[in-house]
C-alpha cells in the first residue's frame, strides 16, 4: 500500500513526486522496520535524524547558503505525508515546518549560519517551548520569564507537552521579557536555549495514549543564563512572530492527519476483504461496503481540499483562517475515519491485536492535543 493509490493529486510537480520516491525508499529501509521498537522505547534515536539529513529530508526549504536545498513547502508536505502513512513517528515536521521557518525569517545572520546547517544535517534536533503546566493556547498568560542581567537573560520557568523534548539540542523558548507590558503580548520574546546550558533540565517523557515514540516532555529552566544575542529577532516581538507562521503550522498538521486517515482506510479495506465471517468476508456485508464507501468519498474530498491548501500556500496566499479551517476539517476527518475503521476491525476490544489500534490512539491524541478545534472555529468565525 502506498499513497500512489490516491488519484488526481493537483499540488505537486514531477520533481516533487521524484522526491517522494526517495523519501518512501528511505523510510521503508531505515524507518518502518524499527518503528515498533521505537514505540516500545518511547524515543526515536538521534541517529535516525542524521540518516534523514543525509538524504535531504530535513528542512528542505532552507536556502542553499545555509546548507539546505532551497526548495518549496511542497517537499516538506511530501515528507509529512509519507512519514504519516508509513507510521514513522519522528518529529521532523516540527523542525522542518516550524522551527526552521522561525530561524530563517527572524534569526540574525549569525544564528542562521550557526543553526540551520546543523538542522538540515540532523546534527541538531530542535524544539519550541510554548505550552506551560497552567497555560495552553492562551500564550499571553505564560509565566516563564527572561530577565536581563547585564548582557544576558536569566530564564526561569517550566514548559510541558514539548515535542522533541528529550532529543532537543536547541529549544526556542517563549518567555516574558517585559512582564508589565500592556497588552501582554508585547512583552513576549523567543529565546534560543542550548541544551547544555547550566540550569536547563529535561523532565519526564510524558505518557500518552498514542504517538509513543514521538517524545513529548517537560522542560525546566532554573536561572538559565543565555546571551542577549540569543533573542530571536526583536525583543517583544515573539507573539507576533508566532502568529505570523500559523498558516503553515496548521497546514502541516492537516497534511499528516489526512495521510494517516488514508492509511487507516487502506488497511481496513484489506482487512475486511481478508477477515472471514459467516461463510464470507466482513467486506461482503452491505453495512461494511456502505461505511467504506462513505469514508472513501470523504477522503477524496479531503485530498482535493488539501491540494487546494498546499497550492494556495505555495503561492503565498493561504490565510490564517484557511489554515485553521484545514486543521479543523482534516483532524475531524481523521478521527471519523479512525473510529469507523476500528469498528470494522471488531471495535475497541481488539485494541492490542491490530495495527489500526495504534493509529486510532494517535488520532485521539491529535484530536485532543493537536486538533484544538474549538479554537480553530473561533479563528474562522472572526472573519465571517
């Protein structure tokens, strides 16, 4: 099974599709055979990141001047699609689709020269630390502080649910540099924190109901001193920077969950045709065919919408609201597909027997954590 079964894709060129074959071959050799062990270990080894860097899978949009390929986001999207479909859980999308963009757009020349080549090669794994134990989507309420002391910031606070938190070598920390600023968002900055800084500590790998190998962690900052030159862009502009990159971040999630939903559907079609029941197969039941036909229709609509979004983004036209709509629609679709496909496998009682169960649990994570869809609805509604 591959994504080649999805007909009529509109977003990609022949060069994109040639790159897809490279990604797919790499994952088949270096990713899929080890995914089960990584899930047991609850961690993807850093060696896999370096291997991916060697074949150009990390940060393909980074300019050639900083060691990248200088390509468009379509190449990122192909990596996201193929990794999701293959069930390989490394947090590449965070590094390639989010962190690289922040450093490329807002970093100083010194920051770009120091970090981007190492991110492209996989030598450096990155994270972005926004969420705190008491603060989730309301970023203006964060409490982590970065106070000036001479030519340094002194950072104190804690973060949680941080993707790549165990592997991170460089973390973009959202902190209050001016706690008295009004409105509050004007006092937020993004500070680069290297993992070998004294006072920086990685906490637990958090237990989740899916995506086990995608390490999600607590991070702690106890009087962590970093040079003021570690501020990304201008001090006090952190919130504005975060908001400006939202369309791509939301589209990245939509890409991955659409591919995951397609894999669940494909696995379920194969399973129902093979599973014997009452002198036939599960697929022979009229209800099974109706459920699968309904899901196939919705997946077709999903791919058409996704390609529309990707083409809009490649043209620089995808709006914040359109990105929110993509995240809303595709995470909800993933949940529906996963839930109905699990039922065709026999329901929750078979959670540990079939591969679909892991994807089902991952969909629950996406819907609860990655698919903050009530917020997406508010974003969309503001423009109505």
